[in-house]
């Protein structure tokens, strides 16, 4: 019985030690972006999600060297799951970026889903994160766009 308990304890400790680095890395490991937003780096080209002062959202695009890239066939929609209900933001092209036609709901702490399409008929990619507008004490960005590894 003692041997089984020791093996079980060792197995749990080993699993925990393997899982902790992955959990710690996921917390805040985002690249610094030119406009201080959140980099959606799984997109091609890389998309930057920026919440403007008036709570509209701007999506800027960059190549691998973080040089600006003009919008071509990309499209984005954002679903905000706020306390007052869900809000869907549609985007339009303005200059080299996509800008939301409406604003994000007031407050924060709610979930955001960014649906990115490379082309109009392309497969959608969903990127999810929690909206936190508090300022990070280390990098001074909003927490949703935090670039430090705390």
C-alpha cells in the first residue's frame, strides 16, 4: 500500500512539474506591437488588436519584421460577451487598417472572440482572450495587450 501511494505521489508531482511551465508561459507572453495593442500572431500577416480611446477597435497588419502591411483580402469580426449581453463588431477598411463600425461595450473583464479570415471564403480562425483594461505596472500597456512576462 505504501509503495502504491509513493508511486502515485511521484506521478502527480511529475505531471505537475511538466504542466507548470506551460501554464506560466501562457499567462503573458505577447510581443510588443507598434501601436501598443495585442498581437494576434497566429494570423498571416500578423494582426494587431488595438482598443482606441473611444472604445472602437482597430486591426493593423504587420509582416514578420513588424513592418506595416496594407489590408488586402483580410476580414475580421469581433464578438464581445459583456455582462449586458453579446455585441458583434463589424469592420470596414480605413487606410491600411480595419476599423470597427461600432464600439466595444462599457467595462471590462468579459471575453473577446476575434474571428479572422485571410480571404472572404477562407477558413475562419478564432482567437479568444479576456478583456482587461487595467494598466500593467511593468510594461505600462493595458493588460489585454501586456508584453511582459510577469
